[in-house]
């Protein structure tokens, strides 16, 4: 029996695991809200449904649309970041959001896939012979520095690092000379003390110190990490049971529905729940890498690889953060943390990879 074309080409191998992950996250958010679907779980499911439709629509965009959109999208997001500095809403001590009618938007989130798109377009248009030139280094660095500078003014170190990570991955995938990466790594090590003392806000410096020794201030800056590690460790192999997590239910764990949602899950579902989450992320990331590997041209390969790297950055930094392996920088866990901007950004990444996957199929049918 032959499936209808619409079903045969539907991206089941990513939609099914993502739907399972979001359904699991809704259960965790239900528990984090004290046994209620509102305000977290219901909005999480609704946002996923809306942005999944958006991603599926994106998957039908032709390649020339994506290339033409690269510069306008980058410029619009830059203008939104400037608008944040002028009229942005304050929250949690940072100025990161724009109030656009009923919509509250965090433009810095949009720059994560935006920097991947603009650099993929740049390197695909760059003649191969110029990949060793200074142009291949300085133009991407300038394109990264503008939004990173605006995001650091908010201040939001985690998002600035995510933008930089996406840009560096694109430069690596584009095969610019390895000596520039080595030189950049040496410069980063040398300039790290300068950046710490003169580039970071006092609270960001404290986060670094807390990461190195959270027990030095257990009731202050180290509280988040200590409570998170207690929650994860107390879950054991199979967890305390759905709705039975003391750290989140008794409000010991800060931000149990956003940055520390993995700790909320691990306390109630244990190692088994954690392995399920890691398995699903592994399936999604593997899918993205396979799509990038099969891409027939440089633009498609860079776009899929960069979007996959962006999702990986979210996952890796959040998990390291909640386990005390990285400073707390406010990076949410994709598809599990409650938040509209984060869900939108990650679904844009997924939609872009779906788009490349469709280009790959079309290329095979036409013989390219």
C-alpha cells in the first residue's frame, strides 16, 4: 500500500519525538504548577501546536526565498534589538522584551537562527578561492559583533554566547582556515581575565564565582545550583513519582518551570526520565546532522548544520547549568522550558531543517 504523497513526505521522524517530548514537558509543567494545567502546561501545548504549523509551512519555502530573506531578516532583528534598548520592557533586572500589542517578544532569541541564516547566505555566495582570505573572517565577525554587542547591553550574556556559538560553528562548517580558530582560542584564554573584570556585570562575575564554589554562599548566589543538584540527586533511578517532588512542590527550587525544568523532571522521574529526554534530543540532533550531511549544496548544508548546532547549544548549556557544570546564564531547555520566545526560536530551527530536508528530496528527484 502506497501512502499519499502528503503523508509520505511528512517529517514524521522529527515531529513524533518532538510531540512526545512536549507532551512529557506538559506533565512536568503540570506538576510545577502544583497540579494544574494552567498557567504553564496548557500554554506550552498551545504554543507547540502553533509553532509546529509555522515550521511545517516554512518547510515548503524554496531555497531562493531563504537566500533572499537572509539580509532583510538580519536587519529587521537588529532594528528590534535597537528598539529594545529604546523602549524595551524590564524584567528580572534586564531589558530584553518588546511589547507588541498582545505579543511579548524577545528579539535576541530570533537572532540565534538569524545569524545562522545570514552567515549561510554569506558563505554560499563567497567564491571558494576566497575562503582563506581576511574577508571570510572579518565580515562574519562583524555580523556577529553587532547583535552580540546589543544583547550584552540588555544585559544577557547567555544569549550573546549562543549567537556567537552559532556564528563560530558556521565559520567552522564553511572550512575557514583552522589557524584562525587556534588563534582565537589563544586570544580568548589570554583575554578571559580582562573580560571577567571589565566586561562582566557584578552579578555575572558572582555567577562565575558561584559556579566554582556554590557552597560558599548557599543562601545567596549558590542557592539555585545547590537546590537543583539536590532535586536531581534525590530523584534516584525512577524518581519520587509524578507530583511528588519536594524541591519544586515546596518552592525550594527556583524557576522550576523555566531554566530548571530538567531538575523538576529529574526529581519526579529520576534517571529514567532523564534518559528519555536525552534520547529524544539525540534523535532530533541526529536527524539534523543527517539532513546537513545529505544536503547537495553549501547553503543548504550550512543552514541545516547551523540550526542543529543552535539547538545543541541550548540543550548542552542548560543541562550543564542545572547540574552545576556551567555558570547559570539563563538558557532554557528546548521544548521543555516554559516560554514563547524559546519555543518559537527552536521551532524556527526545526522548520529550517525541515526545509532543507525537502530541498534534499527535490534534488534527488531532479537528479541533482
